[in-house]
């Protein structure tokens, strides 16, 4: 009998006997489902955080900052340099013919969380043109801040997380009392708390003399190259320009890295536990079939075919566990609102994550079945002869 015929016959026998070992089979499936469900659910946080970070990103927006620096937070642009950027080519103009370019800086302040704790977060000072640059900014109450006044606008996320950010609230900061004059949403994203005020007023109050970046709206997506060439043509500026998407990815890299590390760490522990549990169940299945396996070996069945059939049986048993784990993760956590490290996003259980969970389950099935398969191939032939 050829190897494939032996393998097919053994696999059919293995699968046909599963109903008589339903308890052990369910142990394997549930263990794999738990491992896959935990991994997919936790990785869904990283996907959700990435979607949140990229939710308001547009291909026709770019950020100009100091050259040779990893992020805009470390950039320093004088007022003269920032003003010169507004006149560079490739920048879109509004209905008044003014370039859509917003110079910005961030200052950290303390806020009282609704749970009682104090949290630090940035308030951004921006020059006029914020509404043109961010058309997705929709006021839900109040109005925009006025230049030259100690006025702020805060996202609705701030009102949910902290006290003192509703329209009409006064916040004691440097320079006196700052009045919240508007609340807004940013498209469909959950986001973190975002607060904007007049750049010159914030600079004066906090003793700052430089901007950190200039955010520009491009005429078209292809205008990025035109703007980049103009910046390179004047080395005295010592500037660099990045796509908004690149800046958002760099800002989100640390959070995504933390979430993915924790996800794979916990997922690996769960996978090891599932592998050990499945291996124990498969050992029990093999021990229950010792006479059957010995008889098959006495009839001439090859040990390699026995190993392959047990391995494939283990992998087949892992498949429903993968599907069940991914389904439970999707039903329970897809769209679930999470708020780690001061930001908020909705978990996203996506098809690529389900496929990753499937690969995770196949690996569990392979490794858990390896030693029991070898044991099955080494059952002494005398066991079968004794049973006869």
C-alpha cells in the first residue's frame, strides 16, 4: 500500500473516531479558541489605534519642520522662518487668496480628570487659518477663538475626560483666566483631548518665541514634490517637509509598539498553555488507541504515515478553535471603545487579524501534535499482537 493510501486511511480512521472522544476534542478546540480569541482581541487595539491616528489624515496635507529632527515636537521655527514658508509654491490658497498654512506650537498644561486624577496634555497655539486647514473640525457649540484674546476651543473628548472644558468654563493658566468659547468634533474619530488657542497669545503667556511646525494644505497631492523641491533649493531654511500620514504614523508608533508587544506577549503565553493542553489531550487519544495503532503497524502501516495522520488530525482540530476564537473576538470586541494612555479609539477586528489568528491556531496544532504523533508511531507491535 502506498504512503498516500496509508495516510488517507489513517486520517479517515482518526476523524471517524472523534465522536467517541468528544471530551478531549472539546478541550483542544476550547483551548485553541481562547488563545486565538485573546490574541485577536488584543491586536485589535493596535489596529484601532492606527485607524484612529489616520482617521483625519489627508494626502493633500503636509507638515514643515526643522530638518534632522525625528518629530515636530522637537522642531523650532522662528516667526520669520514660519512666515516665509507661507509663500512657498505648492500650497493651496483659500477663497481670499491667502495660503492655507497654520503655524503651530504646543505647551503642556495640567487638567483634572473626571475620576479625580491630574493629567498633563498639550494645548496648541495656532495662527489664523485653522478652519481652512481642518475642514473636518465641526463646532458643536460656541464659536472659534479670537486672535489676541485668552480664549480656547476644546474637543468634545476633553469634556468627557476632564472637568473645565465646556463652553463658558474658565481655566486658570499662565496669563490669567482662559475662557473656553467652543467645543468641536473632528470627523468620526474618537481621538484624544485637543485644545486650540491663539498662537501669539499662548506664546506671550508661556514665554515662547518659536513655533514647532507649519501645517500646510497642498494644491494637489502631487504638489508635495513641488514644495519639497522649493525647500531643498534654499538650504538656509534648514527645513524638511513630511506627509501628514508619515507624521501621524511616527506619532502613533510608540503606542502601537506598546499595544502590539503586550498583545503578542499575552498571546504567546495563551498559545503555550493551549499547546500544552492540546498535547496532553492528544497523548490521551494516542494512549487510548495503542492497540489499534500497534495492530496497524503489524499490518504494515508505515510509521511516517502514522505521524503525518496524527499531525494533520491535530491541525484539523485547531481549525474550529481558530474560527470560534475569531468569531467571539469579533462579536465581543469589534467596535469596543478603549481609552489607554490618555487616548481613545475603537477596537477593530479585521480579516487580516482573523487570518493571523488562523495561522496562530495552525502553529498550535502543529506543535501540540508533534510529540504525540511520534509517540503514536512508536507503539510496540507486540501491543497489537497481545490484543489479538
